[in-house]
């Protein structure tokens, strides 16, 4: 086996390095979709949602743009939950209301149609309120309804593309966003989390003067699913770019050595 490994390194260096690059890309993709495992809170259940990020399906802006054009928010991610405040009993579903600050990190916003050259990355601070129905601590499987009552965020001023970019969702805005959560206890006592919200959102935008969105504004209502995942750092595109450049350099060096 060791001899075969050496042969792979020496006779096919480019193939080997490309395999490494593919593995790194696979690791990044797997990290982005890793399931959430939350620790027990000492009461026979898990606190939600601070142990879990939520990744959504693509969101889009269509209203206010030329017919056929779209701006797509690719796989938006809700993560970095802070300032969590819990209200036992709650006023919505009777179990617990959870208010918190979070961030919506969209890997990229891309345009289609005449806006096909548009591309940017954004990180938008959000506030959220989630209600949970009662559950019975101590049970190995705890399944309960949840509801997104409020999700609100706005891009800070000064962005070169948007004078306004605001995202709202949830019942408080008349945008029904029901959900359901299932906690399953693992052999180590932690909790595997399966949590999904079917959210209805509204995106309001105004294009910035001098940008490719200059003169455009609108308010788009849409729907998408947000599901729980581990809050594992995901390599940013710039990080993958650096990895790729490094591997390309190694490939060139390996090729030069193999030809000498």
C-alpha cells in the first residue's frame, strides 16, 4: 500500500493534488450541510435555537426589475445567534418564546437576465422571535410545532449597490411562517435537531445611485424553507480561492519536477 501511495505521489502528482482539492471542496460542502447536534441544557431537552444555524433555499428579488430579470440570494444562512431571551410559557404557542439577534449571511447575490453581471456578498444583521409549542423534557424524542413570529433585518447605509435592502418575515408582518422541530436524544446524551420553517418573506430594495441597480426599486414577496444545521464555520469563497491558487502553484511545481 505504501508503495502504491508513493507511486501516486511521484508518477501522477497533478492527479493527486487535484484529488486533494476535490476533497477540500467536498469538506466545505459537507460542512455547510452538517446536521445540528445541540447539548442537553440540564433539563432533559435542548435550548433552541442558539445551537443551530438555519440555511434557506434561494430567495429572490423580482418586483421593480425589468421583466425576466432576477436578483437571487443564494442559500442564505441565519447564524451567530446572540442576546437570546427566553419567555417560558410564551404568548404564542404556549411553550416558550425565544427572542434573539442573528445575522443573515448570503454566500452571494447574483443577477439574471440583463443583470447577469451583478454579483455581491452581504452580511445583514437581523432580529428574530420564534415561538415553540410545549414539549416534555426527558423523552428520548420530543416533537413540537414552532413558528417564526418575527424576522427583520436591513443592510446598513453606505452599500455601493443598495440604498435600501430590507428583509422581513413572520406572522407579525402578516407573512405566515410555520415550522416544526424534532429533538432526538443521541447515545451521548446530546440532541439531534431536525427543525424546519416554511417562511414567507418580503424583500424591499432601492438601488444605489450610479450602480447597476440605479433607478430600480420594489417589494417582492416569496416563500422558502429554512432548515437547521450545525453552526460550523464555512470556508468563504475567498478562502477557497486561496486554497485553489496554492494547489495550482503546487501542481505547476510538481509538473516542472516531473519533466526535469
